[in-house]
């Protein structure tokens, strides 16, 4: 019966997507067939933030079907892209006066979206929920916090966010927190503070994936030294190909196999195209304090008027990063973390309907089906499952931590 259910779910996905096999080449047909049976789990999509900034969270004014005229994410295109699972990012900007309020509102928006379309989305909190959603022809929908500032330096808040369904947390965003250095800020902590280390330990105890996108290389290394469970980069690319501080150095990629972690390659143009990254250096300081994705797009548009248009990134360049990460970290430690946010994306990966095109490119480059299945979602689902097993073990060994930043660090060093 289970096998029959998977087949029926796959047929449903194909029918709903409007797949026209006769109009596609062999590699794209192959990619679509593979993604109907192997759930594609994306590590990062900022839909909740788009809904919050554009319509103040009013779902009635941001319907996800039929196909939207603007944006990059809606139900028809999710179906066309054959997405099987999504970590919906619940992002907050750095430097907010009330970060916990902003975080709770983001979580609320994401959960209301999931609840509003029960025929499409399934709220997911366990690795096993991906297979369950696939059997039912739905998209497994996890929550991923982006910016540890939302903790307001409280491990109790961390546990509360876990109870609300959060299954990964990005330790920092654009600026340092009181306990960890960001990749795009001036380091002040030497990586993690003692309280920052306690955050990682408590995340392990909970079964929440530690996301080390956005952190400094020193934090990356310290987390890999400390974490008892696999870590993830929810949306990063490779620094050897594009020297951007948000990308992952090869020495860190080489450490992922021992940890069991996964680097989920992002589509963000500045991170995948060296030409785009060079153009973007001039605008980086201007967008540093931006509070929304919409504001970033506006700033970049103004910058282009005087400095020329931004060079286009391409699907082929994203595939290059996937292949480099696979060569360095191994095929067991890579995934997809697009970071669709409503702004410009690489040519060929403009919206969530285009995932099969990336897999078709890798098929043309000679990738095997087993390796494509790992990339699609097998690796990140395995990592989450292992984090759950580690948590079950740790919870038998120690209780919830009552540590405070004042007790461990003294007065917080303000970024």
C-alpha cells in the first residue's frame, strides 16, 4: 500500500504541475521523473517575509493561487517545480528594538500560510514528515529561524521557538549577536562566546539544526568542533568559486563529512557569480542596514542607475557551485537552499518552478540518480533525523540548560 501511495502522489504532482513532456529534452524529462519520486527539500525561502512587508501579513491580499503576477513563489509554480519540502525562513533583520516580537510575527505568518492551504502544505517537525507529505502529495513545511538575535539572549526563548515548530536557527544574520560573530560584520567575540557555545549545546539537546550560514569562518569551525549533531548551511555557496564572505571556505567544506553536515547551495546572484559579486561590493554598505528584502531591491535599483546594471548570474554558475561542494565535501553533504526572496535570481532559476532545470543541467554533466536523490533532499532529511537521534540521547543525560549570558559572559559585548 505504501508503494501505491507514493506512485499516486507522484502522479498528482505531475498532473498539478502541468508537465508537458513532449516539449522537453531528455535531461529535463529525466529530472522531472526523478523529482516526482525523490522529494526535493529546499533549505530557505523568504515567503513569510514577503507577505509581512508587502501586505502586513494579510493573507487575503497575498493569495498563493492562482499564479501570482509578481514574486517568485506561489502554489502553481511550487507544483511545477515539483517541490517536496521547504524550510520556510522566518527571518528578522539585525538591530531591531523588539526582535522577539518580530520573530513571533514571522512564525505566525508562516504557520497561517501552511494552515490556509491544507491540501498543499503539511506542517513538518520531524524528518519522517517528508515521506508522509510525499505520500499525501503535499509539501512538507518546516520553519527555519534566521537570526539568533531573536533569542534576546534567552535559552528559554530558544526552547519556546522549538515548541512553535522551529527546526533550525541561523546563529547570526548581517550583524553580530551578543554571542556570535557574523560573516558580514567586524568580529568582536573571536567566534562564539561561552554563552554562544551553550546555545549550540542546547540546540543539540532539543534536536534543532544549527545553521552556520551567515556566521564568520571562526564560528563555523567552533560549531563543527562543538556540535554533537550534523549542522547545516541553509543557504550558502562556495568561497573557492566566489570570494564572498557569505560563502563557505574549502577547509570548512572538508570538515563536513566527519560532522555529517550539509551545505545547501544558494541561488543568490552575489554568491554564485564573481562578476555580480564584484558589482555588489559597491552596494554592500548601502544595504547593510536594510530592514526588508523590498528595501534591498530598491537600494540596488538606485545603485544601478549610476553604476550600470548588475551582471546576470546563471543557472550554470549555480551548478558549478553544487559540483564544487560535491567534490570537496562529498555527495553525502550537499543540498539546495535557494533563498527565493522576491528579488532578481540567476537566469534559468527565476522562480520556484525552475528546480527541474537545475537537476537537468546536472544530469547533462553526468550526475547519477543516487547522487541527485541525495542532493534533492536525502542529505538534509538524513541530517535532521540524526539530529533527532542525538537529541533523544542527550535528553537522557542532561536537563534543559538554565545558563544565562550574564553568568557565562558577564556584560554582553554589544556589536
